[in-house]
C-alpha cells in the first residue's frame, strides 16, 4: 500500500473506531460486536506499524476508553486506569511471554484470571472507609459514581483494617439480573440492553442511585492501584489480601509457572464459559512479581506486564444476533 492510500485508510478507520467508541463508552449502546471493533483496531495498529507517521496522539490506538459525561462530578485518577493489550491466539501469547522474559529474565510466574465483561471502576478507601468510587472514563479522568457503587452489596463500606488505598475492579451485571431486567424492559416497551456489559454500564452511570440499586449489580475486585504500605510483593498476594479485607475476588484465578501452563488452561476456561453466572470475554494474564511488573512498566495505553486473551469471535456474534432475534 502506498502512503496516500494508507493515510486515507487510517482516516476511515479513525472515524469508524471513534463512532463505535462513542456508542460503546458514552451511549452504552454498541452497534457492532466487539470482535468487529477489535478487527478494525488491529487493522489500524498494523497500518501504524507500517507507516509510523500515522500514529498520531489522537489516534484511537492511543486512547483508553471514552469520554466523561458532563452530568457527573469528575474524578482525576491518582494512578491512571489503563486498558490491556490484546492477544487473539497462541502466537500472540508466546510473543507476550517472549517480550516479558527478554525484559526480566526467565524466572517469571503468571497469574491467570477471568476477564469479566463489565465496567472498570476504582474504589478509594481512607482509614478503612469507602470514600469515593469512579469510572475509568478516559483513563485519566473518570466520573464520580460513589452513591451508585454503594448500592453494590459486595463492596465493603468499612474494611477489616484501617487502610488508605485505591482498589480496582470490574462492576458487572450477573446473567440472571440481566435477563430479568430485559424482560421487564420489554414489558414496559422500553428498549432492551444489548448485553450484560452495556446493562451494567448503563446502570452504574444513572444519576439516581435508586435506579442503580434496583439493577442487582455485583463486582469482582482485581488489583490495588497503590500498594504502598500493604507489604505485598506479588499480585497473587494482593488478591489474597483483598479477600481478607472483605472484598469479593474471583476464585477462578490460577498461578502458572510458564506460558505453556497458561495455554493449557485456556481451553478449559472456554468450555466453562457458558456455565458461569456472569459474562466473560477472555482471560487476563499478569506477571505475578510486582518488582518485575515495575521493571516492565507501561505503554501509553496499557501495562507491559499483562495481556488480555480475547475469545474467538463467533460466540460474541451469536450473542448479539440472539438478542436481535428475541426483540
Ligand atoms: P479491554 O476490555 O480489552 O481490557 C481492559 C479492561 O478489562 C480493564 O479496563 C478492566 O475493566 C477489564 N478487566 C476485566 N477483568 C479483568 C481482570 N481480571 N484484570 C484486569 N482487568 C480486567 O479494553 P477496554 O479498553 O476496556 O475496551 C476495549 C474493548 O471494548 C475492545 O477490545 C472491544 O472488545 C470493546 N469495545 C467494543 C466496541 C463496540 O462497538 N462493540 C467499542 C469500543 C470498545
């Protein structure tokens, strides 16, 4: 492809991806399956690799999430809330492992977690009390959704220790709550939500916490943003600490000694996917040692010490098509 055509293609992809981002992140109402968005994003990444001058700071490849709704108070995140790099097959995962070992050596353990299909939130505690909750927003600034998060019963309002820190997790709508909500919406002749992820996002960004309270949301917490003072030196220890403190963590996590062990786990998780009471859209693989995470650092958009393996597209497509047929 010559430079002129590449520029034209990049422009087209910017426009499409920006539209889809807006629909997904701001309106909570996507018009295309995630797999289509991921495919276009990959096309743009490849184009920018071939023509680096196309990698402008406003490119969708450089941005996290969406914009912040004006109707909410803004929260500036002390630690940015980033996205995750994507892997779609074994080769991508082997590449990730190679990059990690090149940077920190061969003695690397991974933690494999389910990638919960919900909405990233941040929970700030001061002296053990829950004081503020926020959406990810554009990664730097999010929306203050404290009152809505207080309606999620699995979020402890007071911790078992008087710690001051920020915890990150995924708020989600369990499948049963989603089905009930859509049944109700159809009865009321309201438009049903496309999937539990969009229902969760739409519910948590309600200005009236009473509406959020009726939506039966839940949360799995998956990290501590600023570990200072907690004394842990592994991600797996941070998860254990969160559990001890009264948070709900996902029990399906596993420690792996190498990438081959990770690869062996994937098939089993994919088989289990349909039986889970909540939606997942992949798995997340994280380097366990925090000192190694620090050494690896971050790109503008995501940590170099973690990657999201996304499940193949067909199942996601079916989900959207099913919904369309049932409406
Ligand atoms: P992402 O969803 O690929 O990964 C990052 C997110 O994973 C984190 O922010 C966190 O919220 C979540 N997560 C879930 N479980 C986790 C765990 N155990 N540990 C850590 N994080 C965990 O990236 P993104 O930037 O949030 O969203 C981009 C994705 O959203 C795209 O890849 C696409 O699939 C979808 N999207 C779809 C459309 C559409 O129109 N259909 C538009 C925009 C984005």
